[in-house]
C-alpha cells in the first residue's frame, strides 16, 4: 500500500490535506510534513483544518495560509491523516468525498477504512512514521521543515518517548531527523514549557473536580464552559491535563470530561498497561488506541459520570 500511495502522489498534481478536529502534534506534524513533501515534488498542496493551530504547535512550519473553510475547488486527491473516522474532520466532512479521491493514512486501531485508498498501520508509533515510509519510498530528500514536523509528531504521539508505541523504529526515525536539523531540546521546550499562565489557573480548577472510582483505579475530572470563562481559556488549554491525572499512583484509567454543549461532554481517556480505553470509547461511538481514546457522551455531568463508571465496571471488578 505504501508504494500504491507513492504512485498516487506521483501521478497527481492537486492535493487537499486535512486531519481531525482539536489537532494534536501527530495530526499537524503529519499534515505539514506531507505538505512540504508534496511541495518538494512540485505538486500543489493545500491544508484544511477545521480548528486553528493550538498555541503549542504554532512553532511548526506549515503553509503560509492554512484553510479553515472547506474550499469550493475540487482536487486530484483529498488526503486525510491521523483521523480514525471521517466525521472527526469536523462539520462539513461529507463534502470532502465529492472533492476528490479520498486517501486515508492512519495508525488508530479503531480506524475505519473510509477512503478510496486506505493506508492504515496500527503498529506505527504515529501517522508521521507511516508518512516517513511513504517519503522514503518516493526517495525524497528530507528538508528541515519535513524533519521538525515528523520529529514533533513522533515525540508528542509517544508521550515524549514514554508510551508503549515508543518503538525502535520511532527512535530511529527521530535520530535521523536530528541529523536533518531538529533540536530535541527546542521541540520539547515549545511543546512542554511554553504555556500561558492561564492554563495553570484552569488546571487548578480541573484538579479540584477530581472523583475516583473502584478504589482509586479510575479518576475522573471535568471542565465546564464556566471554568473556561472564569480563567479566560479555551479547550486547547486542556491539552495534557488527562495525562497528569494518569500520573497519580494507583490510577489505571484517567478521564477528562469537557463540556462541549448542552448536556454533551467530550471524554478524553488515558490508561496504564492492560486497561483498554479504546474499547470503552467504542461503546459510545468513539475510539482511539488501547491507552488513549475518546468519545462524546450525552447527559448531565452526573449522568455522564455514571455512564463512565459503568463502562469501566468490567475492567475493575
Ligand atoms: P484525545 O483524548 O487526545 O482527544 O484523543 C485520544 C485518542 O483517541 C486519539 O488517538 C484520538 O484520535 C482518539 N479519539 C478521541 N476522540 C475520539 C472520538 O470521538 N472518536 C474516535 N474514533 N477516536 C477518538
Ligand atoms: Mn496519531
């Protein structure tokens, strides 16, 4: 399939690259590295993102103009990266199917083969790792722009080289990227040590909301629209919160519930070891990876917390 995607890239000229809402480092690093790769081949790529680039990824080199509205044009190919389901591209995603041949490049184990071409490698540390292999098959010269995007994607999707997807191949690619100009300390500083202070005011409120179940093996925190308002923050400031909750001794599953509408919450879940949060997410129409998954839940905060508690029942009794 890698070769097939390579051939498809060579045979076509215009590309629209997109990824999921609330884009993370792999989503953006994948989209942007593909953008630069296509540019280096003399192609005409554009990047469409429903959301704006979160502040912690503003340092990533990308196109001068990222599109935030689905353009009226058609393209030879629409490449969706790091996105397990097409609906996660955001509102208006149905339109994409009419705009060009849909290509899906992803590493989620709950990935749906929604493209006309699907390059899905569950064992890959990140989508950027799969793209790296596509670039290799095309014998592309690695530019500094491609390198920092690939490095950051792997660095962030492996939780700074801490999660189970921190494979030898992830390290090998990152090592190679340092030889193409990437400074790991700089990337780490941009990603982890560059937060506005308001983030920590919000974090205080979110930590204070913690409830635990099953003898402290599940910890749930929440963030409401009111909390965002009182700290002058938005959802991008919660990036990383649920990982802190998982750091608590004895916690095997951590859940952050974010209010996204009337009686509607987005759950971000993380687990340690054997606990499969993708299975829990799938029960509510979501998904992800074994140790990192998400879904949308409907109900009041109390109702949603009860749904979460029940969904983990089998894992913890
Ligand atoms: P996060 O909690 O960072 O938003 O997402 C964690 C992981 O679960 C990511 O790999 C993400 O793509 C996946 N994920 C999050 N929310 C959803 C969802 O609603 N549906 C699906 N299929 N995957 C999700
Ligand atoms: Mn990813």
